[in-house]
C-alpha cells in the first residue's frame, strides 16, 4: 500500500466572503512530526546570463531576475511548503497520490516548484505558467522526506493566489489541469479536487488519458475521476464550512481560527504527522495597500503565534527563525542522501519546544503562557488592521523590523 500523503490544508477566501476587499490565504503544512521548518527571506536579485540554480536535487537554468520571496520551508530542502513574493503572489503545495506512481528519480520536488513559481511569477497566472513549463522540462520526482531508509514520492497540487484571482493546479507527472477562482471560499487538501471546470490544461492531457484507457472521450472529462485512485476524490475540506459560516467576514483572525482547529482535522497532530508550520496572508485588492503575511515558524498553530511580515526594501533578516546551515556537508546534499539527520532546530523552535512542554505538563502555567502568547498575537493583528485602514501610504521604515521584532518579543516571553 502506498503511504498516505501528508494531510495539509490550504484555503483562500475572496470578497464577498472575506472582509473589506481582502483576499485571505492560509495553509497548515502537515509533515513528519520531527521535521523543522524555518522562515527565510531572499531579496530580489539579478543573475548573469547562463547561470544555474541548485534546487533540492537537480540544477536548472536561472532566470535573469528573481523576485523577493519569504518562505516557510523544511530546512533540509531548497524549495518551500508555502510562501509569498513582493508582488503579492502566494503559493502553497499539497502532496497528492494519483493512479500514476510518482517518480523516485530525482527531479524537481513540488516544494521546489513553489519557490520557483514565487521567484519568477509577478501574478498568480505567471507563477502557474512558470510551474507547468518547468514540470514539462524537468519533471517532478525524488524523496519528499529527509529519510535515508525509504523513498516517499508524491505528485503535486498547488494553490496559487494573488490580489485578483487564484488558481488550483493539479498535476500527475508532467500532465496537469487548473481551475481559476475569483470568488467564494476554496480549500485544497491531499487529494485531487478538480472536476469538470477546467480553465487551463496540458495540451496533450486528454489524448494521454485516452491512450491509457482512463477516459473514453465521450463522457464529460472529470480530472479527479480520471486521475484519482479508486474513490479518493471525496470532499475533503472540513475547514471550508467554518469559513463559509463567517458570512462576509473571513479575516486573518478567522483563517487563523480555522487553522488551529484540531477537531475538524485541519490542524493535524497524529502519530505520523504534525502541522509543522502555518501561514496566513492578507492580500488587499486595492494595490495601494501592502500585503501582510503571518508565519508561525513553529509547529502546532494552536500553540503558536502568527507573526506579521511585510515586504519592504532592506527588510531586517531574522536569523532566530533560520536553521543552522551545514553547507556541502549537509547529509541532504551528499549521495547516498540522508545517511544521518543533523539537528536543524533554530532558536525560536527550541524556545517553543520548552513552551509546548509547559503547555502539556503544567496546566496553570501553560494557560497563563498561552494567554500571553495570544495577547501578543492580537497586538500584531490589530496593528496590521490599523495599517490596512489608513488613508496615507505606509512608511517602509515603520515595518522594516516588523517580523524581527515579533520573533524577538516571542523569544523574550519564552525565556
């Protein structure tokens, strides 16, 4: 039996379901329990003609210019589980299983494609075009986990969002289909969700599935039915109802509440998997307002603080949420890979481990700490709401240290 895909959840809400002309995006990243995620920022850059970029497993051609990006990523790999760029594009991926086994040969990982889409696409549609072109050229494959004893491979689905629209992109090998969304609430999880509404697709998709005998060409073409394993394509999104219940009030706080919900299964805490990091992004449809991206940088959003980040020039780097770098000595870079697992915990992760054990073992102190943490988070959310309700343009100097200061304050509380 194939191992189950990790049950991550991604959401997007558009006006009129969301508040004040905001597009709200969120993801819980479910990964192996002990995996560390870091939050990293890369400035926009120009690259020499002919230069290459080293992804997790393979090297590909670099482009002349890459956008500034902020990423939440398992710290052993090059790509990301989720992130955003300076143009207000957000991308998150899902590991999915389809009737085609995913390739064990090292190629691009779904996580690499998240980062490549963000670095190279200034709109959601551009990011989608980047991802499918790279998929066609290099393929997807290789181990999804830092595990030397076994190769875990998956196909990829993506939620790609900007201030105006979102695309759900689902893939199997190099074949793909995508649906455009401009209203309502959408959720994707670790199984295929596209049915007959397909707004873009691989030019050979239908011929290919006909040649495989998976579709006769007469009935409606339903992507999930054609590509899913047996009855896998059921409605998976328990979190969607709670967002829809908000009426027209889906806000950053409402998205955070959904990501924290263990009863619905959206916040995963099981024997094999844990929500190891989370993101919520608020993208105002009015381009004169900044996009705001909240990251936890720590596991279990129900016991973590969502901290805001805004793209400005010279934004202050935050080494305390970055894992140690092992350079070329990293076991993830040596062949055979993953022969040992180095300690990848960053400073915030270690401090948060202490907080988590307090929450688990000392109810009184734990509840007191949790109240302080949530109060800290609320101050951040309120300050961001204030920024989005102003008429004057944001002064970059005001937010250049924003994420840095939030992480710093959180660490002080834990100490």
